[in-house]
C-alpha cells in the first residue's frame, strides 16, 4: 500500500524592476517572510542606476538576481520564467507585495486541485498607506476603464501552461498580462478564481501611467484572440 503523502508543489516568485529603490524593499520582504523549502525567489533588474541593485544584493535569501538592459516588462518576465525551476510561477512587481499567507494558500490550493492550471485572486489597491479599494476581476473585457480580466500580482500559473502556450508577447509593452489571459481563455486553459485577497498593489504603475497606450493594446489583444 502506498502511504506516501502528497507533495506540495514548488513555487517560483519573480520580481522585475528598474530604478525601484523606493518600493522594492517591501516587495522583497513580503516574499522572503514566507520563503521556505520549495519556494524560489528570482529578481530581474533592467539595469537600475538608483541603488536598487544594492538593495537586492543585500538579501541573501534571493536565489537568482541579474541586472542588465532588457526590452521591456514582457522581456523581463520571460527572462525570469526561463530562469525559474518551480512547478508554479507567480509574478510580483517591485511596487507590489504578497500577503503574509499567500504562498501557503497557493501551494495548498494547487495540491488539492490538480486539474487547475491558473489560479487568480483579488488585491488591495493602495495609495501610499491608504487603501483605495479591493480589486476583483471584472469578468467583462469590454469595460474600457479596466485593463485587466484578472490581477496579475495575485495570479499563479503552472509551469506547464507556459511550456505549452508560450511566454509573454514582447510586442505588448503595457497590457501583456491581458493578452496572455485572453490567449489562455481562447486555448481552454483551466483557470480558477479564488475570492480572497492575495496581494497588495500601489497605484501608479506602468498601466496607470500609460493608460491610453494600455487601452489600445487591450483592443489589439481582444481582436487578436477573437
């Protein structure tokens, strides 16, 4: 009789950054605070010149770090995914943070839901220390004021999805996460929504600063994926 207990899936968390000296400390510490066996942390820096590199290098718990020019956020995401070894992959940007029990919840979920390929949840949107609102997936891509169908800092993906369906399209500079999610929907990837807050996000990221370009990319992605 096989009495072997189920094994928790390994997880890789990837942070991409560039000149993020004011925010990256909180991001790193939110990951390292829950890092244990089976959790890998990767930081991809786009050639920061403001002290970000020194902050990252000061944390011995980071498993892989590189600083070099890239071709945008999509390219940096792809570098991190290629470097990662975990069965589950999460992307947390340098001005976002994971909630303290997020990685435990994620590993538990994937352990008990072996058919689910992508898990996504809610996040809290902050302005400084003030909570603005809880962001839930809209479920309606045609809402012009929503650039996302899901919250990518609160999304975790089986490695097999990237292997089967490909990495981020580097032609998308802002709405690469929307394009990827629409691709997964079109291809029948098994996606599950967990109605819990898994991450915090600061207002004013790349999508907020480039909203018009982001809307155009969303439209392009929607047309591209039917």
